[in-house]
């Protein structure tokens, strides 16, 4: 026997945790899930109480190697500490691993680290426990439900529309929410209305006021003629100062961040996507190299729905505020925030692990994105224990016997918690800035004023706002759909499936997304709706709290689901016909079938209805105008871009094609007879110090493209990723590498030296 073994979930934490634990511990990471349901089969025995079949994940053998290493190290350890992330997924990962370590059963304990700091790790070690089976069962139930929905309904979509489409228990409800909002926006009919503003004056000054009451009642002017009639009456009246009301208004700071509010603030204030926000937060939690201090975890665990904060953290931030801003800025007693009902209160709110690590002090060690997110979290938390901001609100009413006009303004008289935002890069929100409305200075109640001018202005009601990542996250949270750990992945998955797209930061349903949604709602409406999904989320919580059993909840879910599946499966062909709309015209190849619109992995295209007897297809390049109907009813499709003769076969023509991940490339149109692909040739200076070679595009013996140095074998620089001649903004390395996310088709730039990522190459 030897050292104690600590098993983490993320490799990013290993260095920091090892530093704090010292030489008496070995630390290893599982790299997330190592055991899961099989990827190419249902893996759930429905007839045998939904018994799941678990297998080591087949990710090029990496999971097997990690599991084998863990088993070997466990045999030589005095104690095995399961220290996976403190949530349902982390509990399940720990449970799967511990089940593989049968020989070490009596030596396994469960510990959780809410923050990767010396204090956080020491607290975790003092509170040893066991794997929480209720938490595991809640995760298993969710996984099984999601697998049943995905594996039972996705094939239905393949038959009805196209292969490769997917449905998800929560994902499809989120899609429905977006589609229904878009439908409301597209169907919105603006209504006209008018407002009235008047210019008044005393003997020394002029000011403007808005009409707010007619005969002491609210009003609505529907058109110009109504507005003009009112203006005529207004001009006939005499006016005086009816009331001057000055009040002091307090504004309290918002609660510390939970996952959903962090995502919302990050989207709105920083412009980060939900996915990017969670990636950066994960880095901050796992630890950042801070010079001589080594790797330090900067924030607490970022997947939480609780606003609870430890007493120690509250005491520390209150002491910091007193020293930094003065005792007048700290609240008389600690401010506490109430969390919503039905939350998992296992973790604190998202806060700085050490309040004394001010953002500006850490800026040299953080990437631009890391700094901005850390600053957002830090300032929000500091504000929670600062006094309210204080404003003086002035309201002046001007009126006659029939009409009442109002002018109001607000002025800040004590910054309070807003001081921390003023001192940061954020500043205060526009709504908290002093009003620029000009108030009359010398005015008293009863004073007569002169009406100089009165005018009306036309307005139109606005449609509801389309969702963006922030507002969708808020909607999902309010409707209790999904969990903090799933918000970012839900949006990411919908974009990857091309069910929605981002346009000017708005999430807009695509034609395919609306088609999928309509079919799912029409046929599985009782499953893909807010009420049912909310009920299932509550059921999972009951399992976690020990108030319900896993089998009970799965039966309640699956029995009505099974009946719906049976009914829908009988009309799949009928449903498919509704998706194949006529494109107009007769097939130019067989002359028998009519042309119809169909869906494939690259989107919408035109095909012959006589398939499979006739396999005619024509692409629709929507970026170039799509299809066009001729007078005779046939369809004219957008021409393909041509780039000359193929240099390999000499017969084909080089045309633009679209790859499986949506990226365009140039290839021979004689494929598969000719497999020529035109590569973009590069030639840039090799970044290896002391090398005078050039990086060029090359191919392996099997024809795979890679990039290597012209000085090979003297210089061994090589990469599968395309090098870009741009210095790393962080470490100054000579190149960045272009990397495409295969799920989202988005491009990012990674430094091969310091491994930092950048979304914008111009930064």
C-alpha cells in the first residue's frame, strides 16, 4: 500500500489539486464520463425495469486506458477519494468508477471541492462521505429518459424528413419555445397610437411635459385625428402646477450569480455565447497559473442554482468593502438572498474563491475573455454586501381641470453598491445614470404656467422580442426546463442540428427547425410541452431528495410515451408526404415524376417523386437565390460555381461543394470516379525558434492533408490544423492554428504553444 488516490473529473484541476495536497496523494482525472450507455444501441432493457447497459466509452481507446490506469493505481493506494464534480453528473461518474474498483470497496470515500483553493480542498477532505445513490439515480433516470426519447423519436424523424435529425426531451421543448416566439413575431400586426407632449414656461424658464391623464383617467389615442382633437382642447385650457413630489428611492444589488444569471449577464454585457461562457468559467474554476503562486482556482463551482454563500465568504467580502470603499458602503448586517424553490442547494452561488484577488491584479495572467468574465463575477459578488444606491426622484404634475401633464427626473445622491461597478470596466447601467431631463428650478405648487406649444407623435406597437441566448436561458429557467448544466448545451445542439441559427445575436428558427417542430408538436405534443417537461424535472428532483423511486418515475414517463409511439408509427408514411412539398415541374431525367422538395444532410434540395426508380436530384444554393419556377412549371436551380477543368482527370469540372460539416471546398464533379480536391496552399514562416524553414501543406501516404516544415527531418514541426500567420496575443508565439468545431462548424484559433483559444483572429 502507498499513497492516497484522488480521482477528479477534469484534467484541468490535476495540477492545482496536486499542489495543495502534496506528495502523500496521487491525483488523476477521468476526463469526464468513462462509462455510459452504448452509442449505437438503445442500451435500456425496457422489459426488465429499464435496466441500463453500461460500457466503457469507445473514444479511440482513451477511456479504456484511463480506467485501466485508475484500477492499477487504486490497487496500490491506501484510500481512494472520488472527487468528481459536485453535481448529478459528477456523482454518476464517481459511481461508475467506484463500481469498477471492487477490490477497493472498503477504501473508497466521496469528497467534493466547491472551490479549487487550499481552503476549499481542506474543507472537502474534512467532509468525507459516500456516493449519494439518490443523486446517481436522478442522473440515471434523466439519462434513460433522454435515451428513450432520442432513440425512439429520432428514427421517426429520419423516416419522415431526413437521416441525421434528432429529437430530445428538453431540446425539442426549447425548439418549440423558439418556434412559437418566431411565429408570434412573424404574425404580429402593429397597432398605431399617438402621444402628446407640451412645452410650458414660467416667467424665467421653459420645460417639457408629457400628457398622462385625461379626466384623471388613462387614455389611448388610436390615430392622428383623435390626437388633433385632443390638442385642440388642450390649447383651450389654463394650466398650473398641481403637485411637486420629491422622494428618495433605493435600489438594491442583485443576488450573486447562479448559472442561469451568469449566462444571461455574460451574453448581455460581454457578448459571449452560452457555450463560451461555460468554457471560460470552467477554466477559472479549475485554476489559472498565477506566476510564482502556481495554479489557483479563481471561482467556486459554476454549475449551481443556489444563491447561498458561506458565512466565511460573506465575512471576507464585508471586511474587504470596509477597507476598500469605507464603512459607509458596507451593509449594517449581512445581506442574504433567497433561492427559488425546487433548487439543488448542494453548492454555493458563483463567487470569487478569494475576494482579495482583484481582477486588475490578475489581468496580466488572464486572457482577455477570462479577465472580463472574472471581473463580472467578482464585481457582482462584492456588490451583494454593499449598501443600496440612493436616488432622489422628482415628479412635477402640470394640469387643468381636464388634462394632466407630468415631468420627472432622477438624480443619484449616493452610489452605494454601484461604486464597485463604476470602478470596474462596466460602469453603471444606463437606467441608473442621472436623468438628463431638464426640471424647472423655480417652481411651486399652485403657480400658473403658460402653454407655449403642444404636439403629437405617432408610434406603433412592437412585436415581442425574438429570443437571444440570454432571454432563452431566462425562459428555460423560469419554466423550470433543464438544469444549469444543460442550458448551454441545449442551445449548442439546436444550432448544430440547424434547427435554429444566430442572426445579429438573435436565435431564429430555420425552415427545417419549424418543420421538425410542427411534426413533433402535431404527433408528440403531450411530451414536447412545457408542462410535461417541467413535471419530469420535478420528478427527477424527487428522486434526488429520496421522495420517489427511479422505477416509479420511469414507468410514469414511458407508459403514455409508448402508446403515443405506437399510434404515430402507423402513420409515418402519411406524415412523410406532408414534408415533400411540390417544387413545380416534371423531372427532366425520367419525364414521369414531379419535382418535389426534400431534406438531406446538407439541407433542402429538389428530387424526383419517382424515387427510387429515378434518382434525379438538384441542389438548392439558398445563398444564391435558391430555386426559381419557369413559366412551364419546371424548376430552374441556381447554377454551381465553376473553377475550370480538373487538373487530375482532365474531363471533369472543378465545382464548389459542401462538406459534412457545412464547410465549402472545391472538387471535381466527376466524383467518385475522380476524387481530386483542390487544397488551399499555404507558405508561412516556421514558428520554431532557430528554424528558417517554411510551413507548407502536405499529404500523408493515405492522402490526408497536414501542415509541416520544409526543413523536415531537421525540424519536426507538424500539425493537422491549418496554421495562420498571426502572433498569439497572449504568449507571442509566431502562429495560431485554425480549428473547426465539428458539432457547430464554428471556427476558433488556438495557440499551439500556450493552448489559449481566441474566437476573433483580429484581437
